[in-house]
C-alpha cells in the first residue's frame, strides 16, 4: 500500500488547525500533525521531516517568515514543499511569500476544498520528482541546464533555483519555441486547474529571469498569450 503523506500544519489558531486536519484526514489526502508556534515547527521538522508544511505567517516565538527562511536555508529542508496560509492579503505580501521560496500562498478566509486541492497538487509534484519529464541537458549560449542532475548554470556559474523555478524552466525548455499560456503553466507546473491567480506565474517568471541573468531573455513574453522559451 502507498504511504499516506505527512503534513505539518503550523497554525496558532486552534479552531483553524483542527478544521484543516479534519479536512485533509477525512479525504485521505494526508496524515496531519499540528503545532502552534514557529520554534516548535522547526523542532518537529528536525525530528521527522513531513512531506509538506502548511505555514501561517503570524506565529508566536518565531514568525512564519522566519521559519520559511530557515527551512529554505538548510540543505536538508531546502526542497521541502511549503504552503503559506495567512490573513495578509496584499499583493506585496503574496509576492514576499513567493520570494521566500514558498510553493503556494493561500489567504484567509479560505475554502477547505481549495486548500485540499492545493495540497494534493503539491504532493503530486513532490512524488513525481524533478527532472522526470525532460531528460538530458540543454545547452545554449549562456545557459546550461542538466535536468537529470538538477543543475543549472549561466556562463559557467551555478544558479540556485527553487523547486517551482526549476519545474517552470524545465517545462518551458521542453516546449521550446511554443507559446505556453499562464493557465497551461498553472496546470502543468503548479499542478491544478482552478483557484490560482495567474499573477503567481508572472512573479515566478520574473524571478526566474532575474536569476538566469544573461539567459533570462530566452524566456519571452508573448503579449496577451503567455510565455515562450527560445534559443
């Protein structure tokens, strides 16, 4: 039998945490552990790393921002999927959450059905693993991407990408010269068809271009349609 994924919910509002736990466990999507502060979250991850973390930002002791930053900074948890859950709804806050390396961002109040869909999508991507759809390497004037080895370099200098940025680049390269709509990217890279703002795609493409430096211009914006990777 397949192992049931473990999800760690980091939420200091007990009623919300209980609702999330009930929703995910009732559907059979995951086994859920709950902690109520940032410091206990770090200890829980260190004791037994979960398959995914649902992380509130407004936490006692250590904020969710700091927890996310620390998890991303540690090699053993750098690739741990994180869904940020927060009452902060401004675009600046959403962008800040994505900039931290979070895989997704859900604002309160939220639909339990929507959250469950996002959890399933992230867990599917984790199970599939990076580099599965694209074999071998891509070599251009500036960019060298070893998708099997999960290694990206620009002008010979290694570039560190988040899981989402890597998957985005991989899918764009796989479909080189084809225009990919934001909805298509959401479906294939994010893993779900509904509930997600296309702004998430724009934010990640912008960050990916910036990290790729001289190779960033190979990701073209096709106005009104989406994005395209070119040689």
